C-alpha cells in the first residue's frame, strides 16, 4: 500500500507544479537530537554545519544550518523522484565534524539519517512534498 501511495504521489508530482522540501534541525550531540525531559543539560543547536543529501554516495544538494541549527533544502521533482529519495539509498548527512560544536565530541565520523515523508502541503499553485530526517546515527568512527 505504501509503495502504491508513493507511486501515485510520483505520478501526481509529474503533472503539477511541485517541489520537494527537506528540512530539519540538528543538535550538538552524538545522534543530532535533543533529549526531551532529561536531567542532563539539553545539547545546543549545531549552527553553521554543512548538511548534504546523498543518494548512492552522490551528493545531490547541500545547505548550511542557521544559528538555530535548522536547515532547509528544496529539490525539483523533475530531477529527483520522491520515491527514490525515500529509498534506503538516500540520506541526510551532517558533514561538519561534531567536534566543531563541542570539543568533547568525536572529530571523525558523520551523522547520517534516512529520509521520511511527513506531509504534502500547498503553497498557491505549488504542491510541496515534505521530507525530514528520521533518526541520525554517527557512522565512520
């Protein structure tokens, strides 16, 4: 059922004015996330970090997080299929070493997360297929 829904979304996207938006926020931690309701201090946001979207080892787009650790990447669905972006072959990666935001964190490895679909929104005549990173994992240490 899910595969059919994505194929229908791909078909719908090819006929309309559409965009693919990938957005999220990164914290200065081993998993890029803030730990809610914990007794240890919440990690700060990872500002000015290089983020990229990689499929099959090829970088297809990149961005820099803002001062709040947030990023936003817009892709053209005529070049990149939502179905392909949601495959296990595509990931959001935090390329900047974690030690840049906190010297006690590793200077090697990158945070990486598969993408997940959250919703389709409409902006005027444009439909936006919204994706976010799911769970970041530190790899390559």
